């Protein structure tokens, strides 16, 4: 896994951990003011970026599966031996 992928994976895991630890209706009272201000300032950009990525993936994954275009990929098993 390259560095950017690892950082992204780690960030998602950390955000999930915070979301699991603090319900959203308690977050404002739980998180410190500086953290809330950074979230308020940065979230629109992050949310827009993540939303665009999610939409691209959703379109790609929503397409029906297609058979492989190369017949050699359909081979299974091997020659039977005795």
C-alpha cells in the first residue's frame, strides 16, 4: 500500500473511532473549541472531495458485472491426472 493510501486508510479508521466513541449529538459538548473550529473550517472542502470520490466509486460499482473479455480468463482447473 502506498503512503497516500495508508494515510487515507488510517484517517478513515481514526474518524470511525471518534464517531463510535462520541455520538454526534454529544460531539459539540465533548470536543474542545479549537478542534471544533478546525472541523468547521475544513469540513466543507473535505466533504466535497470525499463526496466526489464516493460518487465516482458508486457509479463504477453500480454497473452490472460483465463477463471477462478474454476467454483465457475463464479457464478453471487443470488436466486430470491419474
